[in-house]
């Protein structure tokens, strides 16, 4: 399975290189260092959210409330900035609020045994409503935000904006959590075979709760980065972005059935999706075709994932028959 994952990631990396090269043939400026840095920076929110979503999907769950959570935390961050609170406190509050929303999702899935898709669809709608209630439907615009609040994610550090460095730090952090900690091993075990995980002493519900909480915390962080980057906060910020997040995970080889995936796969999936989103408008393809192309990429990725899963099942069955 590890070799299969590595080959999948290698093919995806090759596809990204080939796709970038083909775009460069028509628009050479697309591969200039400044444009590549800009593309990575634009994709940073998707990378961070995809990593949080990956942990949830590994546990055989799904979080459709990440974009709404992002919007709520971003609005609260903007309102706190308008009230004159210091930036470190604002960022910490956004992360904590996101974690609370994620924890609520996790508790409902854990304690009430409600399917995660139902829970997160509900909290997605509730969260959007809460944003309207606390803001009164009003926008917070550029001129209402402090220069430090807007400028921090855009500050350049060794050639990269701070937002890109934050995304890189999250990649490293999730790599350690998924690959080196008991929580990471538990996520794979719960998604791979929850019944067997129980016999090994793993609390399935608690593991899912922690996965949702982590995903929520990353959504909270992204909420501040998003609002500061685009200098506007309103109810429908990032509306529908949860679909891009799930798509990035699926394209990166994270199995919706749970138990299969990697940090590098999620990052490559986000980069693949991010490059498509940035390149198609440059080429002049209409938004409708952009949606069709993105949807086709998702369907192909799902089909490949399902085919690989069935193939693995047949191999196990033949081995068992041979031994008997």
C-alpha cells in the first residue's frame, strides 16, 4: 500500500509538472518565479484546509463545514481588529473558535452517532446564520482594517509571503502528527477498520473528535489569513470552498472510504487544483468550462481510488484462497 501511495503521488507530481509546462508553452510568464510564488501563495489556504480535511477523511468521516467555519472565524477576527485588539490575540482567538466549531462537530458524531455528512451540513448552515447575526449582514472592508492586520500575511520573508510560510509550517506539523504520533496512527486504524481498532484499544469516537477539532483549528487559522489577504469580510466569504477542499483531498489520493492517504498527497492535490484554478482564466477558458474540467478531474480521481481499492481487495482474496 505504501508503494502504491508513493507511485500515485509521483504520478500526480509529474502531472503537475507536465500541466505547468503545457501552460508555459502558451503563456511563458506563468512559470516566472514571481508568478509561481504567487500561485503557491494563492493556494496556501486550500493547502491548509485540505490537510485538516485529510485527517477527518482518514477516520472515515467528512467535514463540509470547513468553509463556513473559515468565514465565521474570519468575520470574528475582522470584528476584533475593528475593536482595536492586538493581532496575536486575534489570531489565537480565530484558531480557538475554529477548534470549538470543529469540536462540536466531533462531539455530535462521537456521542450521538450521527453521520458526519449530516452533522457538518447542519453546522455549515448554522455557522453561516451566526455570521449574519453577529455582523448584521454588514461587510467589513479594507478601510476598516488596520495595516498590520492586512499586512502580516503579505509580508515577505526570504522571498515568500508569510502566508506561504504558514502553509509550509502546517505541512510540516501535519507530517509529524500523521506520521509520528499516536493520533496519526489511530486515524489510519479507525478509517481502515474501526472494529479492529476497538480491539486494539483505540477509541474510535475520540479519534474522530480530535480529527474534527484539528480540522476546525486549521479552518480558524485560515479564516484570519483569508480575510487579511483579501481585505474584506462578509457572510458568504468562501461559500462553496468546502467542495474545492474535498476535491483537493480526493485528487491527492485520500480515500473517501477512510484509512488511506498522506500529507504529501493532500498537498499535491491542492497544488494541482490550485494551478488549474489559476491557469484556466489565464488561458481564457470560460468559468463554465473551468467547472467542467475541475469536475472531470475529481471524477477521474474518485474512479482511480475506487479501482485501486477493488484491486487490493481481490489480491487479499486470492491470497486467502491460495492458503486454504
